[in-house]
C-alpha cells in the first residue's frame, strides 16, 4: 500500500512539475522579428499597336489591366506578404523535424537504429471552401533523417539517448533546386514503468509508463530557381473572348529561399502495447525556438505577353517588362504546445511507425512522419 501511494505521489509531482514547465515555456517565447521590402514595377507598353488591340479585347481600361497584372505578380512572388510567407514555410519546416529522431514506443533495452521521412502543412483555419480569397495551404515542409538510440542502463543511468542526422546535396524539384540537412540530439527518461514482468495480462496489454524527452532539433533547407520560368494569367473580361497573359522571366532571374530552424523540445508521452504486436502512443510537446529564421531574395525581370485565344501569335501584344524585387527575413513563430499521436507495428525487432504532430494555431500546423526502426 505504501509503495502504491509513493508511486502516486511521484506521478502527481511529475505531472504538476512538467505542467508548470509547459506553462512557463509558453509564457517565455522569444520576440519574433521580421523585416521585408518588395515591389513590382510595371508599366503597360502602349507604344505597341497590338497592346491597344489586346486592351480592347479584355474590356478593361489601361489602369485596370495594369493593376490586375501587378496584383498577379505580387501574388506569384509574395512581394506584399513576404514575412508571412516565410514564417509559415519556416514553421512547417520546423514541424517536419518532430517525430524523426526519437522513439516514443519501442522501449528498446539496449540499442536501436532506423530512419524516417516527414511532411508538414500549414492550413489556414479561416479559409472557406469555394472562397475566391486566399489559399488554404499556408506553408509546406519536407524532411528525412536517419537515427540511432543507446540505453545508458549499463552505466546505471535510466536514460535513453538518441541522435539523428541527414544531409541531402542540391537536387532538382521541378523548376526549383535545393539542399537539405538536419540533425538532432535527445535524451529520454521513462517514469513509472514499463514493468519488465511478463504476466498473462501484461502479455495482452502493457503500459509503457511516462516518457519525458528533451534535446535540440536543427534543420536547414535552401530552394532556388534552376532556370527561367513562365506563368500564365487568365484575364476575366466582358467581351466573350478568352484572353490571357504569359509572364516569362528573362535574363538572370533570382528567386532564393533559405529556412533554418533551431528548437528545444520538451515532450511528455505515454504508450499502450497490445499483444506485443501493436503500440499506440501520444502526449504533448512544446518547442522552444532558440534561433534560426527564413530569408528570401527575389530579383526577376518578366516579359509580359498578351494573347487572345484563337488568334495567330503574330497578333500577340508586347505588354512591357515587369521588374519584381523582394528581400525579407522572418524569425519562426513563437512556440506553441502541440499534440503527439502515433501508432507502431512491432514485428520481432522491427518497428514500423507513423506519427502525427499538430498545433492548434492559425495556420494550423500538422506534420506526418513515417519510418522503420530496428530495436533490441
């Protein structure tokens, strides 16, 4: 009876202490800074006779067409929302590192190794389906890493340490090219379990105790144009004609984005193992941002060409050249508490898992990791 009361006391103190830690961390997020400048310089080339004919085909005035195309270029290159664009993509990249470097379910006795990949999205909670304003996806991120774990039990220390790392050289992704590297170091201690006894009941259902995990996560990704690109804009009009504009980047186009994230996680998780074949786990995590940030550098000259569908290309209008410039830096958002939910299939020493992390923010950040490990 005394032993049970003592364990309940330890559990109560642990939960209270960690709850206070979460609260203090949430209240002590560092200042978030941002700085940006961006512009689109565009003037319709009315000296081209085809421009006059194209303008008539759109049913717009000169100023309306000029404003419409300027707005489209602003949206395409995010010149009016550079800090929001960067912060959301940086937050998504930070979220991809969660769940790749630590095992919350295997209860490895000695060592384990494995690898995983992760994908994250930022989703605008205010977006309404069918709305013409905005876009539901506010940030994306992709990551992959290999990991290893070692129990310090042979030193008499009830702690599991983990390390993960990955470096991907510059690769092509459609019109973009980029590189990726990440690393992490974590320590995990399990409280109140798991029990190593193998009673009939525990062979069916086994509680994994409470795991407390902390460490540091680092991730860095770069993206840039690998060649000139072009985009087409359909123009709404009242003339019944199908008209559009093609904007083709010319000369030495530059569109570079770099994202660096550094965070210290504090996570409390628990797990339940069923018939030694399936493990479900979940908990809460907090990521204290300790550095990093995202940068963007844009300098593009785009030749704007107007075309009326069905007419010969000889009648295309040289609408002029737009110059797009943007430069920005944004810190990652102040950290928020996130939920952790995962499932694992146990095949002897092989573990196949998937894990979801989600933060109740706007945009809502969510990441999905999948991977495999060998634990002994």
